[in-house]
C-alpha cells in the first residue's frame, strides 16, 4: 500500500546486499524470492518487494509494501533508503 523510490550511486548487488541486512535484522522479514534486479521479503510485519535498475551512474531503487506508512515494515524501508548514498562522495552510513 506504500511505494518508495530513491536513486543511489550504489550498484544493484550492493543495494540488494544492504536490503538483505536491514530488512532481515530490523524488520524480522525473510527473503522469499529474488532475481538479479529484485527481491521480495515477507514475515509477520508484512510483505516488502524491492526492485533495483541501473540507469547510467545511478541505480533506481523502488520499494513497495503491503502495509500502511506507519507500520514497522515501512519505517524500516524508509531507514534502508536513507542509508543509500545519492552522489559520489556522500559518506556511507552505518545502519
């Protein structure tokens, strides 16, 4: 029920790796399906589907949840997207 989008300088594999760490540890979700460009997680907090596509120097990350924007899953998704550096030289963040 909520969609989010963010551009980042990270490559697709780095985005998917970070998503796996954050969504499994912070939201208690389990990876259900995955491909080279997408991954789906589910658990007691809901369902999160993430897609990442490279466009020139940036990767566009789109995340959809089946929860309200006030849910724990959505808060963790917003946290994840805030960890992605936008421009070269932006500091990496520790989640």
